[in-house]
């Protein structure tokens, strides 16, 4: 049989469930997930296999109106992920519906030349009447190849979506080995795993004014990995939140991140975390480079 391989850009507003969808299509975790919006910050590729098709899924940051440099870099990464894509998949939170932000995004996508697919996510918690109205309006606005109704969290509709994407990508050799599930480096993935735990454990206590930088990634002779990471926050009060009473919170974050990353790597991980107050971290060019964002003026 002939191999097929192509790029699908996954775009949408923050918290639409794009990362959960990519993980479901790949069949394992490659993108971090949290209840907070704007969790994804960089363009990350998940690699899904379906028969002879290799589907390269670009999980992009949620597209929103950005004012700060760091936010503008995130949005630039999102649209950068759509460049050279064989199709654009717009993920819409069906429960939230067509907000002003989604309508603006629909107008932008309608002007692009790439084939498009609409994915209504979270259908398990959305009324059927709402789904029908959403599908009708989006079909009229975008004239997509197909509209899918899925629940990335439960897996409903994922098999049909994956089969359609497998037939959509063009004929051509695979770009990655069969056992590779992401294009993220281990250094980048390690930072993402720790950042996910910060979001999950601190909930609304800590705003987005933090970043995780992998300063050192060392392969040890015994097969284990030693990772030194710096958590950057903007204010001393935020440092206190991350540390917790007598350092209890950062220990819990470190333990959970270490277990998660060890499971992903399949070997022992030694993780060392420290927190630094740096009000200017959003303007640190080196940090942008480390976490995979382009500098945006």
C-alpha cells in the first residue's frame, strides 16, 4: 500500500480542547492539558498513525487578542503552525458556542486557501439543539470538507475523525519513524510537564506570569536523567505561592512532574526545581528560544 503523510493545523480559541484532541488522536499524551485557558504556548506536533497514513497534528496556542509581547508570540506560533498545512481543523468548544472571538477566527479562516474541517468538541456536555445550530452556521460560514462532533475527553467520534484525516493527507513518504509521537525535544517536553503541574496544582492562585526553563538536561551512566529547571515568576508574592509553606508546594509539583516525565521516558528521572523572581522574563530572548517561541516585536 502507498504511504501517506501530511500536516493538519489544529486551531481554535483558548480552552477549546485542542491539546486533549491531539492526545486522543495520537493515542498517548504529547501535549499538556489543564482546565486553564491558554495552556499551550508553543507550536507542538503530535504524530498519529492510521494504517499507511502518518498524520502530523500541529497543536497550536489558542488564538486570542494579544497585547503583551509574550502573548503576541503565542498567537504568531498559532498562525505559523497553519503555514504549509494540508488542511486547517478548527476546534470549537460546542458548549461555549460562537463567541465574538470564535466569529473573528472564523472570518480569518474563511479568507485562507487551505481546506478546512470543523470539529465541535465537548459534545458530551452540549445539547443536541445547540450542536445542530452551531453546525449549520459554521457550515454556511466556512463551507468545510466535513463537520465532526466529538468529545476529546471521552473519545467519542475520535475514530471517525482520525479515519477521515488519514484519507485527507496526501500520498508521500512518512516524515518520522513509526515509534515517534512528537517533534518536541526532551528538554522542551520536560519543561512542559513541570508547567502543567504548576497549572494543575495552583489553579487560580498563580496567574500566567510564570515560565519554566530547563537549564540542564544530563544523561547519566546508569540510564537515568538529571534535569535542572528554573521556574520564573514576576513577583516575590508569586514565588511564595510556588514554594508553599516550608517548600511543601514545590516539592509536590516536583514529585508529580518527575513521575509524569519518568513514565513518558520509560526510565528514572531526577528533577531539581528552583524559583527565580524576574519581572522582565517576558522580554528574555533566550527564554523564548528555549521554549520554542519566536521573538515578536
